[in-house]
């Protein structure tokens, strides 16, 4: 082993000694000659080569071969990068793993490590077992491959391995074994004992992870900012981690609401970041996490303390329409809107929704049913806040005896100070006492109270006052009721009696009263006998999942019991609130494990062992390939090889070239096309016929077509041809689906097909003839519109010649084409109907026009038509039909438009 | 390609492209066989040449009475003296001719035989007598001779390089030698001088493969003759090219010089060129040498 390099078969390297010998040998052997038959060799006899250098292999070729050979030898010697260190012991092997949250970030490395250890164990034929210290089970030694297959099911736990040596010992076998301990490097009390346990059984090696665990403490809220604290086990160098604040956006989708960098100073173990979030956002936070750290320790859930509270607002009088600023609820709404969910409605409607707070503004009398419901609700932990007002002052509520829903008894009438009809000046607030929840709030100097309801002096009064005026009269009183409490503000909720609702102090006071948020004091006390249902739990990797079937947890265990399989970190729900139990508590301190002196500690091998013999062997192969090329070049054979490869490449081109040639031939001039039927006679006649028609067009009209082309529907492009002549034979193959789609595209884009059954029979629409039947089957998949026999006023009868008969070799009268639209009517005074606009996509007939048109190269007709002069006349008419047809295809309904000329002239007054 | 039938078919198609090649007779000298070439003098033949007055020694039978009746003198009708020329062919059938550097053009021997047979067909159509030098196939006329020639050309010789056959040459005949002339040039010289001595004139056509003209070889190569009796090894064939081309030019010069001394025509034909050009050249060459 040389540094990070090792060989599996180092003796093979001796082969390198042979290289210089090979150098000498190879140098002497020139490249092999080519033998060529060459009759003119007689001329060569007597000639001499200029140089003799090439007699020997050139040095660079030799070097190439040497390199190839060296690569081969080294490759076969089995070089290994980062070779594994030696194994431990000889007996059964126990792999102990902490499998805690701290192992989670580099869990794959640990699994790899175990896999490697197990592979080695299997190779040595030893048995093995895995002991998960976070969830220990009875250890049974099995074959290492068996154990290897269970690795995939191993996951880190979201809690600390808290089992002591005593609880683990019974799980181990009595026989001796060796141990490899994959530790997570967090200090625990139980560690030393367990080390002692393992060393008593055999050798122990501890494998340490290369990274140090890092964790996020639960978020704190102090004076409006959220404080995130990260902790790490080692006091290492400066480090920056990013904390993410996760929450839901208004649409309810999970989002990252904010990010903050937590910067560890050099050799600091904790670091904090302050995140200032609007209350709006803060209420939506679900959890905090360290970015990029997959660990339960890097996640801390937030609970009710951040939840948006539901506040029910109920006013005594709602009828002061239009006076918004005088509404008793106006200032409350303004103060609470940003932080709380406001509910309004009647009490009985609202209470089932379990609001956190109910505020009664100047509500004096409450109906008995409402009162009972409200009392129940307060006793279960509700917070009832009442504000005084003229109604309350004028009523008898809590006058003679203390009302259940009032903290104090009231004097009749209340008092007014500082008004026009009273002595004295409006009263200011007295400083808050230490036991008041408002303690510490700065007093606003401009708050004065001009009216209030007065509490009856009472033995309990002093304890219930939490805020008073400067003259000592109570301003805010409070009394607990059941689990809840009742708070009375002795002034109105609007600015009628005091300027308190106008001041910032009002908002702070509401805040302190936990109306707008729950400054939760989460204590185990008061949770006895309750059951908390897990809603979401965090797994070892820090992933938050729904806690589907996990059982509920007793309230007294929720805060203090160590986490474990039956108390997983997560969010727990009680009757009215949610509590988050986080893995890292505010007190958790992370430390690096200290191992007993003499423990065999090694760093976990993170870089995998990489054999790279294969790379060297392929390098050797590549060099030999280069050598082939170079040798060919040396012996003059390279040119042939290149030509051969080039010829192979060129073989691919002709198909394209052929298509291009076809496209050029078909599109550089107008070309008529006929469909190839695979019947040689029919195809020959069709070609000759189109040739004859092309000639006729050339001499009689301004259409000057080139020679016609036979079209294979399967391979040729149709778009170049304005007209396809399709003679029908009974035995022609039907086009493929692909060809039909091409044909349909052709018909839709304005092409025309002239079907010719060549039997003079289709006109009767009898499918009696084989050609007719074939036409029907051929045309069935085509996109053909409704047809009709060619009407006497169709544009085809006058596109060039005036025709009424369309004979070919036969003289059947009927030719079918696209039917005229239903509403086509003959206009008064017009010779023709205004028929369809486009070109009929098909013309169907059976007159065997191609035979009548057919013309050989010398321009003489190929087939006799009819008899004598009448026959020649028939041929002439056939040509005229062809000319009309091509004209119709090329000019469309141009001749049809001429019918409008008289009307236009008439309108112009000429 | 080598069977008599295909050879003849190809030759016929080549021959059909030219008008019949008429070789003008210049000398009579010995060969007095009637042919279709008028010798521009009175003699034996079919075509009318002239009327002349009867001279002493003419037999009465020779008098053309129809002409004589129109005048007072007697006339004898003379006919043009028509002779047929003999053309002797020699086509190299040796192993060195059976070579082609590329499948896209024919072997040298194929091309040589095609040209030779095409020329013979033209000559025979023109009424000439065509034969092969040596004693195998003396000059004869008629279509049957074409078949015999084709049959003769389908034989290959085993020798490495051909030596022109100059035996049994008819005096003052025409001759056509087709070969690559890569063998001993002394033998060619001997044959030509021997032919010239007999008054035989003709054409020498050197047929070469394009590879022999351009020498497109590289690297270490062993060149072998077709019969593998000769071999030459080089380490850098590409460096040899210029020297080879010099020697080839020298060989051509030697042949051309030989031809000009003996009054023959010389050309070089490459197998990648059209056979028609070679035939055209032969047409003109045989006309000139006549």
C-alpha cells in the first residue's frame, strides 16, 4: 500500500521490468509490409529507397505501445484507491450503532460503512449482528450477508439512545464477540458503561463520523422578535448555518416564510439569530429548520404559542348605525385584527366554535342559557373579557352579589370625573404593580379616564385588581374561574369614557392578557389526567409526517419523560391547545463524547474504496486502438480504411438524394401524376394518356406541363401534383393507412383525384363490375364529400371548352363529382347557378380517358377510338374534357365567377 | 468477360458504333487477293474503271462490244483493280495483362482484346483479311474469322510478360500490337525491326492500368509481378513515385522512338478511359500507316 493507493496483486508489477526488453525487441521489428500485385514492377527493379528510417518502428509508436503495456500490467495488478484498513478480530462481529438523530445527516455514509464492514465479514466467513442502541433488540448472530440485507430497513431515530448498559446486557449473547461501534459523537452518561460492556466481550473499535452534529433549539419570542438558537457539539471554527422558518402561505401551501443566517463564532458552541416577523406571518409558522441538515435535531416545531387566536366580539348595542367611531367594538377590532381571528355573532352560535377569547363590550344581562354555556366555556379554560359601559353601569348585574361572570361587585351608577358637571380632573393610570400581568408596560401619559364603573370594596378586591387609576380605584380586575378567567375593564371599549382605547397601551394590555396571542407558560402542571393526541411527528431525518395511528400520551409525561418510540417528538393536541414536544429542549447541551483511555477510535472512512484497474485496462485498450490507427498510417493502409469507412457512411445518402430529385422533377414544372396500380399495361396506358393530355395542353393552352410521373402512394409526396389520375384495376393493392392519411391531406388541401374505372359502368352506380366494387373499397377510407352526377351548369363544362359530354374510350354520359350545396339556386337571368366555391376533390367516371388520350413519343395516338371520323371527334372531345379538367383544377371556380359580370355591369350603369 | 460469346458481343457493340473502317491499300506487293478497295488502276475486280482502245495482245473476248458499236474503234472495258489488305494482330495474353487495380475498370487484357476484336470486325466488314501473327490463325476474311479470332483471344498464356510475335508476317501487311510492353524492350525492338524489314507497318498500343500511371501507393509495400516471379520491396512507396514515373516515361519514350524509326504509330491507352477513343485512334492510325 502506497499512501491512498494499494494493489490486490502487487507481484504482477514485476512485469514492468520486462518493458525495456520489449522496447528493444519491438524496435527491431519494422511494420509489416503490404503485398501488392503490380505488373509494372519491372520498372521498379533497380530503384532504391531514399531513406531507411522507417525500417524501424518510430519512437513515438514504441512509446505508445509501452504505455499501453504498462497500463495493462498495472491494471491487472489491481490498483485500489483508498484501500480498506484491516478488519477487527476473528469471532462474531457486533455492529453497534447509535442511530440517533445526530447520525441522520450522514446516514448513507453510515449505511455504506456498515455495508462494507459486513461485506468483509461475509468474506471472512464470520457471523454478524446489528445492535441499534436507540431501539435495542435481542442480538442474534447471523451470516453477514443475511444481516446485510436488513441494512435497508435501518433508520435513525428521532430520540437519544438512552438505554443503560444494564438494560442492554441481557440482549447480548454470553459468547465472546468483537464490536464495531458507529458512534454519533454526542456525549452521553451511559456511554462509558456500554464501552465497558463491549470490551468485556471482545475487541471494540469505535468509528467516528467526520462531521459534528448540529441542532436547533426551540424558538423563543422576546420583545417582538423570534430568537433562533443553534447548538453544536464541538467548539470548532467559525461556521454559518442557515435557519429556515417554515409556514403556510394564505392559500395553505407550505412555504419558507423567512431565512436567517446563524453564525457560530470561532470556538463557540451556540449561536443565535433574530428573526423579526410580522405577527401575521408569525401566526402561520409551523416549524423551524436548519437548511440542508437532515436531522430531527435540526427541526423544532412551533405550537399554540404562535397560533392565531380566535376572539369572539359581542357588543351590547349594535344599533348605532353610521357612527363607526362610537361603536363599542371599533377599537377592539382595530387592535385585534392583525393578530387574531375575529368572530362575531350571537353567543350561542359562537361558543361551539371554541373561541379562545370572548369579549363582551357593555353587555349587561346575559340570557340564562347563554350564561350557562359561557360559564362552562370559561371553566374549561376560556378567557372572558368584559368592558363596562352605560348599560352595565345602569344595570343591576353584580350589584348585590357577585355575578358568576363578573370579577367584582359593582356600585350602582359608576362615577364621572373631570366632566362639565363634576369636580376634579380626569384620572390617569397608576403604575402597574409587580404581580400585575401588565407589569413593565410603559405608562402612556395621555391616557385619562373620565368615567368608570366602581367596584364594591370587598375582601377579595385587592387580589383581583390588576390595574388601577392614580386615585387607587380599580381599572381592570380579574378573577379565575375554573381553568379560565374573567377580566373586566371598568371603562368602555370605545373612547366615550376614557382615552385608553386610543393609546398604544391598550394594544399592549390586550397582548399581555393573551388575547391577541398566547404567551404560553407550558408546564406539566395542570396536565395531569389529560391525554394528548399526536398530530404530527418528526422522524429521525427531520421529516415531519402525520402521526396516523400513534397512541395518545398522558399529559404528565408530555414534558418530562425522555423521548422514545412511545413519545416521539412532534405536535400534540389537547382539548383546546396544541403543544409541541421538540427533540432539543431549551436546556439541551451538546457535547463531544469522551471515550475511555485505550479505546480503539478511528475516523469513519468516507471516501469509498475505488478499484481503478478497469480504468487502466480501458486506457490500455484505447492506446492499442490508437496504435492500430498509427500502424495503419505507418504502413500506408490508413487511406484504404478511411475510404472504406467513408464509403459506409455515404451509403446512407442515396435515399434522400432520390427523394430530392423526385421533388425537384415534380415541382420545377407542372407535372400530372397517375397512381401506379402495379398492373404494367394499365400504368403504361395511364402514363401515355397523361403524356398525350400534357401535349394537348401544351399546344392548346397556356398550361405547359412536363412529362407525367407515376406516383407510388406509399413513398412519394403527393403535394406537388394538382391532379392525380387513378385508374382502377380489380387487383391493385389497397394503400396503407399511412398512404390514406397522405391522400386525405392531399384532398383537403385542394388536390383532385380523377378515378377512372375504365369500364363505362360506374355511372350507373352499379357495383356490378369488379372495377366498381374495387373503387368503392378503395375510396371508402377517403375523405370524399357527397357526390352527384355532373350537372349541366357545372363549371367543368366551361372552364376552357364548352362541353356537355365527357367521353373517353367509352362514351358513358355520367361523371360524378362533389354535389352542389343544397341552397344553390339559379338566379333570375343567370345562365348558371352559383355553385360551390372550391375544386371538387374527386371526379369519378368510367370512360377510360387515358386510353383516349394515350399518345406515343411521336405524338400519334396509341389506341383506336370509335370508328372513322366520329371516333376522331370522340378523341378530340376526350382531350377537351382533359383540358377542362386541368383548367378546373388550376383555376377553380374562376369561370363560375363570370356569371356576375352582367350584374356588375348593370350596377355600374353601363 | 472472357468467354468467346461475351467477348464477341461486347466487341460487336463496340464495332457497331463506327462506320466500317476502310484501310487504303498502298502497296500490292505479293498479296493479290481481291478486295473491295479500288487500287485506282486497272486490274481485276468487279467495278468499272475505264474504257481503253484495244491494244495488241488483247484477246477478242476482252472487247466491250456495246461500247465499240458506238464508234469506229474497239474498246476494252477495264475494271478497277481491287485488293484486300492483310492485317496481322498480336494481343498480349500474358499474366501481366490480367491486372486491374480497381473493380470499376476492366483488366488490361480484357480491354486489349476488346479493342483488337473490335478493330478486326471493322476491318473484316471493310473487306480486309485479319489474322494473328504467328502460324495459328493466318489472315482470312469473312464473319467466320471473327469467331475464330474471338476464340483465339479467349486463351491466356502462362508467361509472365508477353513477347511480340513477329514470325510468319506477310510482307507489306498491316500489323497491330496491343500489350502493356512491360517486358523486355529488346524483344519489342526485334519484332518491330523484323516487321519493318518486311515492309510491315502498323500501330503499337500500350494498355495501362490507371494505377500503373499514377502509382498511388504508400508505406511499406512489396510489389509482385502477376506471376509472382518478380518482387520488389520498398519501405516508403510514396517516395518512390517520382522515380517510377520517370522510368515509365522513359519506357514510353523508348517505344515511341522505336515506332517512329520503323514507321509505326504509338499510343497509350488506360483502362479507365473509353474503348471508343482507342478504336478511333486505331482507325486513324491504320489509315495513316496505309
